[in-house]
C-alpha cells in the first residue's frame, strides 16, 4: 500500500542546508512545489538537496518562500515525472497561482502500474487542498475553461508530431526568410486549440531561456529548441494570437494572465489585429473558420473599421477579408481551421485555398472518454446504414425524453452538479427576441426559451 507524505519547509539557504537527514532527500524520486502567495513552480528530482541549491541561486525563484515535498517509498522516476505533469496541469487550472513552469516536458508516457498511480495522484491533490496549498477540487478544475485551454497539457503522440512539424517549419522560415502558413485540421475534440496554446507557450519558454536546464526542459521531444543554434532563431520574435470568438478570447486572456511569461504574446481580435497594422514574426489563429469574409453581417460600428483596415493594408475597401489581413501582416501563420462555417460571412475552404499552406491533421479523439470508437458508433447510428448490433459504453448515458420539460430539467441539474452542460438546437425557430428582448424564440410544451443573447459566455 502506498504511503504518501507531504512535508513543507522554508525556501532559504539555511533550510536547504538542513536537508539530507532523510535519505530520500538526497537519493529518491520526489515531487516538490516552490511557492509563495501568488507564484508556484512544480518540479521533480532524485536529489532534492542538490536541486534546491540550484533553485536558491535562480533569480526567477528568489520571490518564492516555501517548499512542499511529496514523499512516497513506492515512487520511481516514471511515477515522479507523471505526478509532476499532473500537478502542473492541475495547478495551471486551479487559478490560485501564476505558474512559473515551462511546458515542454508534459508528454503522455506509459509505465508499469500507471493506472494505480493515476488514482493515487488524486489523493495527493486532496492532501494539497487540505494543506491549503491548492484550492479547487479536481472536478472543479477539469470542468473549467482555465483547464480546458491551458498550455499545460500532456500531449499524445499525434499532437507531439504536429507540434514538431510546425515548429520545424517555423525554424526553417526563420533561417530562409520565406513565409510559412501551417493549417491544423481535425474534428472537434482532437485537441487543435491545445496544440496551438502549447506552441505559443513553448515559444515563450524558448525566448526566455538562455541555457538548457535538464530538469526544467526534460521532455526529450522539444529539448533541441533550447540548444544552439535553434534557440537563437526563436529569440526576439514577435508573436500574436488572433481569436475571433470573443468568449474564447476572454478565457485565453485569463490563461495568459496566470502564466508568468505569456504576456509577450499579443492577444487580439481580428479587428484589433487589422488596426494595429503591425508585422508579426508568428501569428497563431484559433477557430480561423470564424474569420469574416467581408463587412456584410458585421455590426454597424465595425463596418467602417473593416473598410478602413482594407484601405490601409491594400488600398481597397471591399475585396479583402480578415484572413488576408493576417497573412499580409505575418511572416508566419499557424491556424486552427475546421470546415464548419457558422455564418455565410465566415471564410470557407475556398478562401483558404488561395494561399499555399501545409496541412497537419489531428484524428485522435480527446474530449470523449470513449474516443474514436464511441464517436464512430454514434455516427453510424445516425447514418443510413446503422449497426446491426448494439454496443455498450459504461461511462456514457444516452436517454430519449418523451416530454421536453424532463429534458430541460435534466440538463439544468447536470449544469449545477458538473458544469459544461448545455441545451443546444439548430436554427429552426424565428429569432423573435432580436427585435423584442421580452419575447421568446422557442416554445415547446409550455417551456419558453430564447436564443443566445450575447456573443460572450
């Protein structure tokens, strides 16, 4: 049976010198947190005393005042690395601290008896909550936008491949001076936005680093970006992230504020990007399919802005779109694109295909616990050729309601209990509340509902 113990110390030269009375402090895998009231750094090591002596000399760690160390006699190096990754992700979504960690070591590795330790890690987190080192429960964290879009995510093999391919393209572009456009495509839930956020954070870490620290950057897959000559190629490069979805932009803004070095990335709406008229070395674009083709269907206040930007950039008020702005003012563009236009005025594959770009595909389903097997089964049920035999997925509920009120109340109850529960519908009812805010758009079995009344949240 695993016996986990958490000890806290003062983070000072005197306290560090006293380490070593327990042999696990000099020769055993442990996971630790260095923190104060607002900052935290999570790490792992097999020699705690030596590692703390290194940290005490780091200017970046000087503001930190306490050490929390997790000891367990059953831990090996693989377990410590995995726990470190879990804690970085959970602290990143907890929101209590600004994170000081890099993210390049967060990769998904298998090892013996991992399922046992994955369950035990949740108990470790509960101990940290009880000690007031952490605040939120894991359920609260994993249902939050801060966690969903955090760059502190363990990447699967497919995501690692895409990050490696795009980073190689960027490095080649920096060397040759040739513009590059990379397009990341994939179904919903394949982690496209996660890959984008991961790369933005990775570039921030590269730009901030001077020398590879083997314990800070121990991800193997991306260590070469922290070594010469590649590290020099990424230095002093301007980076922007364009997010057309205002609600998503708000969530990403909170994430940027919770990570120590991501304030160097300019977070912009498409109109903000156009008005800045600034050339960026790298521009990331999330949900690029929401970019506007023209000023049609654009709010009155923004129509003049749209035309002004076109005149400034192209001396033409009508024949260019928001994608053109980004490509024109970026040496390199990395965008997430899905062929799922929400409005007629959104860009299409035709608008994208006028440019030469490299496509990177993500296929593995990350959002659904059942993965591709469940998604494909669901699609087959709704197809013209449904399966002949039923499959059972124990972790899923699928219900049919005979009364609409029962459906609505069930969704509302799950929203209270879990969050992230939504009632959605295709646009099959008139938008009456657009003209009369007191009117209702949908009425079924006496239940009255309105379409979303705000672009944000």
